[in-house]
C-alpha cells in the first residue's frame, strides 16, 4: 500500500503533467498586466523589474522542473550552492548579453531546448548515460550550458517588448536580480519539501518514478514547443 508521502508524490507528478498539457504551454510571453507595463515603460523602473523577474522565475515551471532535477540527488548544501551558482551564471550571462546585443532565437525552439534540458537531467539522475552509453558527462558543465539556454529564453521574451535604450542596463540588472530572488525563494520551498521527503524510505523507492515523470514532463514540453514552431514559427 502506498504511504501518504508516496501518494502525494504521485499526485504532484500527475498534476505537473496535466499542467504541461494545458494550452498555456504554448505561451511564450508574460501575463497581461506585465505585458502592458513593459510596453508602456519608458524609463528606469528598478522596483517593477525586480518584481517581474522574481515572478517570472517563481511561475516558470520549466526552470523549476530543471532545478528540481539538478538538486534531486544533492544532499550537501555546498553542492547545491555550486550547481545553482553555475546555473545562475549561465542564465545571467545570456540574459544580459542577449538583450544588450539584440541576439534572440525563435522562442519555440529555445523553449524546446529548455524542455530537453529537463529530459537530460531526469535521464542523468536515472544513471542513463552510464547504463546505455558507458560514460558520465560532466554534470557541472551540463548545468551551466543549459543555464545559457535558459538565459536566452528569458532574453528572447524580454526582446519581444522592444525595451527602450534609456536605462536599459539598469532595468535588465534589476530583472536579473529579481530572477535570482525568485529562484532563491522557489528553491527554499523545494529544498524544504525534498528534505521532508528524504526522511522517508519512499524517497528512494520512488526516485525512479519521480525522475521518469520529470523526463515525461520535459518531453511533453519539447513536443508542444516543436509543434508550436511548426504551426507558428
């Protein structure tokens, strides 16, 4: 019989898949209120950009699913800090560089790659590379490289609004700091939940199922974005 923790884990996994199956997966932009602000803003707005950055990360299920995969088997605080810092460095670089240099990619394609990053981490957590290919890619480099793609996703979304040049770097810096604040808050709750679950044997019993669900979510996201690219790209 499933324990309460096990049932909760399965419910959470199913709800995550149902979320990915919703039409919102096609959306590359932001909510209506944020969109109106970004289109109307003409100057430096540190506070609003901080808030928008934090909100984007907290509600960015693709980024959060990837981070869940990254920290799932990290038990030491120092390891969590190293991997999250590498991810942060990656997406911060491409976020700032992408917008300031006006470099963007098709939003459907970049989100498809982000979906694959989730698949990669779930597959890595299952030991797939060792079992099927006989080698283990450098996980730190992988996390940083995928962080670069996640940053380009953020940069592409911001460039949709043709932000004014006046005070752009300040607004971008505020947005990036907001993203980090949102990431910290989200990770705090994720780590608390994982720490609680790790006290039960079901954590290891259902680790394979959890990472399989993670891969499934990434594949669904990838499929939807590729479909969106074919239809709208």
